[in-house]
C-alpha cells in the first residue's frame, strides 16, 4: 500500500516563500520583469511555473534559462524561509511557517503503526525545494520512501497527471512487486491532486488547508474531503477500510 502526499498546503504552510524565491531567482536571470503576478501556483509543477513566468515576462523559454533560474532558487528559498518562524501548533499567525494541523501525528502514526503502508511524496516542487521546505518545517524529507518531484515527468510538456506512474514504478523497484492501482492513495489540497489520482484509478483524499474550498474538492471527485488532517482515528479508519475493500470507494469518515 502506498500513500503519496502533496507538500504545499497539504503537509506544510510557508506563506509563499517558494513563490517569492522563484521571483528573486528569475530576476537575477532575466531582470525585474520576471513576476509571479497572475500565475496559479496551486497544483502546478515548478518547471511549468518558471516557464510561464518567463513567457509572461516576454522571454523565450530555453533549457539554459530554466536551469539558471533553478540553480539560483535554493539560496533565495533558504533566505525567505528563514524569515518565517516555525509554529509547530499550526496556528501560524500572519507569517509563521510549519506543519499543518494533524500532519505530525498522522505521519508518526502511519510510520510507526502501519508497517504495510509505504509513505511517499508526489509534489510539483523541485527536489531541493521539497527538502528545504519540509526540513524548515521540522519534517524529515527522507522519511518518505517514494519521492516524485515536479521535474520527474517523462513527457513534454510535463503535467501532474504524469507523476503517479513514476511513483508506482519506483515503488515496484523498491518493494520488488507492483502495487495495485486501488492500493495507492494520493493526499492533496487541490483539484489537480484529485484529478491525477482519478486519472490512474487511485484513491484520493483532499484536505481544505491549502485554499481550495470543500465544494470544489468534492466536485473534482475526491473520495474523501476533510477540513484538516486532525481526526487521526477517523482518517486511519477510512484509509484502512478503503485498502481492505480493494477498490476506490467513497467510504464515510
């Protein structure tokens, strides 16, 4: 069994540190016209976001420009994260970063009490961004056995829907056996997370901690929508019931 977590808005909140870091990195490469204004980051992939920002600024998207922005991104991300103190309680205030409500307890339970479940990441972040954000918020990046990032799509142009097969292939190599589609659960905070799960016959759990309204997540077809990940007993019951049934089904929480 494989559970794949999105990062931003699902596991952690960093108050736009990644967006601002990308802006600063891009401005070093092409100048002040590089901006995130009008760019939808939710559910997107970092290489796609950079390409859109270059296009909006009137610059040709080339492999060299993409690589130059990416190379400058981690230093700016460290700087922006450092400006946001950690609030482990999940209250956050106006600028604090940290794990979202229920995340630490849920991850600890799944790691310690559910050895048959493999945890993974399925994120639009570059690997270096994912690691910096998670570790800044006190989560262990390497505790997620299967990790798929925003530049892992084998197709051009890359889409989030391309990422689940990468995850299941990596699981097969790690475990020495394939994982049935219905034994994969994707947890995220946007309709894009739900859509990429449904595209491959996986289950989806949508959490409304990233800005998407419940009704939009429900309309996207999530198998379960919750306000936060705080109801440990209910979530574990739902997860176990779905895996036992062996097929995607909307099991009441």
